[in-house]
C-alpha cells in the first residue's frame, strides 16, 4: 500500500511527481465489473439535461432573446440593414454574453467548495439533485419571459442562473464517472454520456421543428408563447429523464481523511488542497489550467453558434433549429465514436486533434462570412463534430489523473478554472462586436481562445503510470457500456 506521506516527503526533497504514486479513483476500481444498469443510468442524465444546453442556451431560447422581439419599439420598427437596427441586435447579443459571464463568476466561486464538501460528506447525489432541480426551475420560469424588451433581463437572468445550476450539477455528475467506469473503459463511458446528451438534444429539437412545421399545433405565437412552452417542456423532460441516476447509481461514501468544515472555512481548505495538488498531482494541476482556456472556447462555439447562424448568416428560425438537429446528430455520433479512440490512443491525442480542427474551422467561418449559408452548414457541422469529442476526452483525462476521494473537489476545480476563464469567450465576443460594430467579428474572439488552449495543451501529458494502464489490452467486460 502506498505511504500517504510519500508524496509530501518526495516533494520536500525536490522530487517530481513521477517519483511517487498518487492512487486515482479509477485505479482503485481496478477491473471491477460495473453493472450496465448503472452505466446507462449515469449516461442518461446527459440525455435529460442536454435540452438546457442545446434548446435553451444555443438554438432556441437564446435566439429568441436576441431577436428583434426584444428590441425597443422605436428600433424594432426600423428596416433590416439599418445601422441602428443591426446595432440593436448586436447589443442584445453583447448583453446576453455579459449575463452569462456574471454567472460564470458565481460558478468559479462556488463549484470547488461545493464539490469538496460533497466529497467529505458523501453527498454527491444530494448536490446533484439540488442543482438539477435548479436547472429545471430556471427553465420552467422562462415560461414567463414574454416577447417584450421589458422581459429581456428576466430571460437573460434565468439563462445565467440555469447555467450556474447546470455547472454545479455537472461537477457532481462528472465526479460520479469514476464510480461507473474503470481505467480501460472511462473513455467509452464518458463518450457515451456526451453522445447520449447530443441524442437527447436531437429528439427535443426535432419536436420543436415538428411543432413549427405544424403551426405550433395551434398554440398562439403572440408574446412568444410558443417558445415559452418549449422551455416548459424542456423542464419536464429533464425532470423525467434525470430520475434513473438517482434510483440506480449508488452514493459514493465519504472520502476517508477529509475534514468537514464550515462553508467559509472550506475556502481555506481549498487553498491548502490546491497547494497539495501542485505537490502530489502536477499533471492534474497543469491540465486544469490548459483546459480552462480551451473549454471556454468550446462553450463559446455552442453558446454563440446559433446567434452567428441567425444574425451573420441570415438563417431563419426554422433553419436555425434544423441546423441544430443536424449538429446534434453529427456531435452525438462523433462523440460516441471518439470515446473508443480515447481508450485506444489516449485523451490527450483526441483533445489536440479536435482543438486543431476547431481553430481552422472557426477561422474559415470568420473569413468567409459573406460567402453564403453553405459555408456555415459545412463548417458549422464540422465544428459540431469536434466539440463533443473534445469535451468527452477532457472529462476522461481528468478522471484518469484525479486522486482518489477528491473527485468532487477536482471536478469542482475543473468547473472553477473553466469559469475563472469563462469571461474570455463572452467578453472577447462582446468586445470584438462592440469595437467593430458587426457580429461576425465575435467569431475571431472564439478562435483566439481555442488557439491559446491548443498551445497550452501541448505542454500537458498524462503521467506515465496512467498512460501505460490506458494502453493495456481492454478486457471484454468490467465496466464497458456495450
């Protein structure tokens, strides 16, 4: 058994982290057979909550909020193409980015402490239930956001609040990945969850398209009632399909040796634990920094993708939703497939390949913004095919290098470091638009973030012991989802 004081002693004598071993939760799983019911129930939570990301945040509600419906009446009455009209639409996009950025600050402050407390108390499922309920409530309250400029900030506030709850829920959900996978299946299981999420987004977006084509089944569209009902439907969807994870995946026991302290004292413990992370698990430390940057770029692609389609490329509402369906199909298939590449070649290779493709694609979209909708169809779908694998591989990478018993805290830091940098995409998006006066300039801000993350990731590597374990032949059982 590894001496718990060995890492500290090695660090004190100037050794690197490769001189000692810090056992990860995945390594403690060994070759334990994970019941498939637990794997699929865990993955179904992504299916349950994806409508918030795809329908609410990306393709429907955010587009609704940044449409002419929320312009002041004197500006809304101007012709399309009028400078004041276009500037008004750009301002709505900028203000929405600001609201999301403020939400990001709250996530940065809360996520690691709440994750730390969940580890110490053995209450990951309880925190997951609380935060999932917050997402559901935020979407349900969007029913009251009428199509009027007076309701814009209510809608933006609910979207930001839902983002906070979604990230807090994601901390505990991601930490549970270690409970339903092994070192040789974690890539597939992580990819299965992300893939399920995209497939869930497809189903809900397809229902939105069907409703639109049928004239919203007779539902009046005045005051944005049709969109508000979509938000309410998403809340019910999340409520129903999130139940299996609470019924079938057991709660993790309290982490041994973790002290239980008050909320504000938790920040003192957090600082101490970050210093310990530097000494004992340096690859984890560097990955948290690098991923903070590029994950914010990934978030920017999906947060502002539909806005780019509707404003820069002139997609109609129907076209945006149809594109969303196609994007989720591509993302779901590519993410499930990439999970196997993760287990075969390692998460780092998958992350670097996808980030490189994303940088190239965003630059093409920026420079060819006047070339017509075909450009966005081709390269927008290519972007969608790359974002999911990058996200799933990032989760797999972190699960592989997280010390046992600290999953909630480390995934909380994962959310925090991401949100500590989360102002980058929204503010560069808003800043480029504000300076240039045209929305397509925001694309360049996202491209710069992705490129910076790619460069930083070049210097991050898996510990040799972990990489060797991942390269071992994969057994036919033990935690594989299929």
